[in-house]
C-alpha cells in the first residue's frame, strides 16, 4: 500500500522500530500477527532483521505519488489474468 511505503520512506529508522515489534510475532518462519491470518514466509525473521539493520542507516526519501492510469492498467491486467488463472506480465492479447 502506498501509504505504508511512504511511511517507510519518510522515517526509515522509525519504520525499523515498527518492524522490531512485528518480528516478535514470528514462530519459525510463520508470522502470527494478532487478528490476522498467519503468514508463512520463506525467509522468516532473518529477512526482517536484515531490513531493520538497513533501515536504521537509511536516510529519508521523498514521498511517492500514485498514478490513476497505472492503477487502472493493473486492475485490467489482473482481471484479464484472473480469467485464465495465469501469472504473467503478459496479457491474453500479448500486451506487456
């Protein structure tokens, strides 16, 4: 979500603190956030720890803005792929 990404970009060390809280909810490679469906990951808490280390040293970055045209294209592409169950960057008409 763009809001979450901009939160990270505005205050990377602050976001690292948020990840530190989240890291406590791992059991093995599965993340058990309160009120959410458990999320099995490949990397587990190791990837979160790496992100925390990097974010602590990262300077703030400018905010990103959304693009309605890109959002519409993504919705159409998802609907197109959903018909076939395909996972691809290429549409059913060959578009990319």
